[in-house]
C-alpha cells in the first residue's frame, strides 16, 4: 500500500470516530456507542411515526409528518450507517443524483393532481 | 495494476447481469408474451437458459472472491484528491445504488400519484360501495395486523446496526464476533421475510374480513374494511393490491438477495476471511443492506400507516 493510501486510511479512521454531540448526547469514546445511539434515534422516530398516524390528522398534516420523519430517518441512516458523513465528496455527490430524481418524481408526478403531468410547462413555472 | 496485486477482476458480474436480463425477458415473454398477451411457452427455454447463466455467473463470482485476502482497487485513490479513499468497488456499489433508488422512486411516485388522484374510501363511504374508483388504502387492510409491520421495521433497523457492528468486529480482527453479527443480520432479515409472507397470506385469504361485517360501515378494529375485499386482497384484486404487492414484493426480493449474499459472508467470516486488512466486502454489503432499510423507511409509512 502506498504512503498516500496509508495516510488516507488514517484520516478516514479518525473521522469514523466523530459523531455530532447532539446525536450521541455528549462526547463518546467508542464509535459503537455512537451507532447504538443512532439506532435509538431511529427507533424513536419510528415510534413517533406510528403514534402520529393513530391521531388521524388531516391529509396534508399526515403527509408532512410521514414525509418529514421518513426524510429524517433517511438522513440518520445515510449519514452514519452508510458512512456518508465521513466519506469523500464524491460519494455525497453521487448520492445526490438519485435524490434529485426521487424529488422530481415525487413532486412532479406523485403529488400532483390528475392532468398536471400533462402540463409540464406549468409545473416548471413557464 | 501491478502483477503482485491480489485480484485482477472477473467477468462473473458481467455474465451474471446479462444472464439475469435474458432470464427476465424469458419470464415476461413466457407469462405475458404472444399476440394475445397470454404468454408464449416457447420462451421458457430462454428463461431457463438465462437462469442457468445467472447461476453460473454467481458461482464464478463466489469462487473468484472466496480465497481473496487483500483489498483491491486501491490504486484509484492516487488519481485525484476528489476520489478520496473511495475504491472502485465502493464507487461501483454507489452507482448500483443510484440505479436502485430510481427503481423504487418510480414505484413510490406511481403509488402517490394514484393516492392523489383517487378519493379515499373513508372520505365518501356511501358513494364508494360497489364503485371501483374509490381507493381503499392497504394501510386500512393491514391496520388490524399493524404490529407485524412495526416488528418488521424494527427488525430491519436492528439488522442495519448489526451489519455495522460486524464491520467493526472485522476491523478489530474479531472473526467470531463478525460471524455472530452477520448471523444476527441474517436471522433478522429472515424474520422480516417470514412475517411478510405470513402477512401476505392473511391479506390474500381475506382473514381480516369478519363474518359480522356491515358493508356500509368501515370498522377497522373488527376487521371490516371494504366489501370489494370480502374475499381477499391480492395482486389482481385492484389497483391498490397491484401497487402494494409490487412495491413490497420488489423490496422483499431485495431482502431475499441480501440474505443470499449474507450466507456467503457468514461462510467466509466463519473461516476467518475478514480482518483488519480485508473487510471491504462487508462494508459494500452493508451499503446495500442499509439501502434496503432505507427503502423500507419510505414503504412503511406509505403502505402501512397511511
């Protein structure tokens, strides 16, 4: 392994140990503790999600809650479990491509009213 | 690539992918091809030909990596700083996940599109009796069995954690712990699939429909959902069934593929195949498994909760 590669891995390992303090409720020594806290966050958001749906809110409120919590959980998984927080920019930018595609599909197709997709000019604001 | 490098690439993934495409083309044509779309049995040959090629590619792939003990693809790191420490394999996995996101985005946006276009069953119950355009959410059908969906959610989240723990155990030269965590991941994934299949069986056979149901009253607590599902909720019952089973089925297929990959990882970890210097494969599998978890994060609320 080259010298450059060695330094690269050391850099990577160093950053694998750093979690935001608000995620882990303070500084942690072991990265495993950090991942356990991330898991607990995910459990918390899931319980909140199920609890929220039992309240039978209006459609718009329900969609905002479900989308909001799904995106938050998505962020936790991508950032920490998938190591995107510590990966080089190439990974994040690669992941941004399908995220953009997904957002376009959801907003321009999934959540539009019937007939709206036939009028792309209106969707695009022309 | 230098001559002393451990691995020189393999044609196996290419063969696997081409054969998979042939297999699926054969499957589609055999079941829905022909002039009347009733299927052309002659295409079963294409299907089995593709299946054989796929299995051959898979076995070649496993054989190529079974004895590998060193990382590969590291040489790409020196090309440009933008690449950081991303290896070719890891970048390839991200490209693969990129295409996978698009697959599920299409399925989920199609579902949302239907939900936005068709009025819900409970919003105008009397008018919906016997009329197809009313949407009965799968969530209402499942509501009395929601606990299994919740258990599945926790199983997948926990399995994501165990994959991370397996990776760290491998990095710490602890093969026994690596094997144990991978086995835990397998068990959790298997629980997910078993519960899913059981849930499908319940819905298909209409077990949520009670004998005391009043067709004019939606009473989820007592398993009374909608008259049109009196005899079950299945793939060809309605648009609701199609969207539900295709989306959750596609996701389930991904979990199944993950379990097959896990069998390989467990077997290799069991012979001390992963260590401080070689744990790349677990990390790449982890990316795939987290992605499967990620999809469920969206499937669960949209099909099980709302």
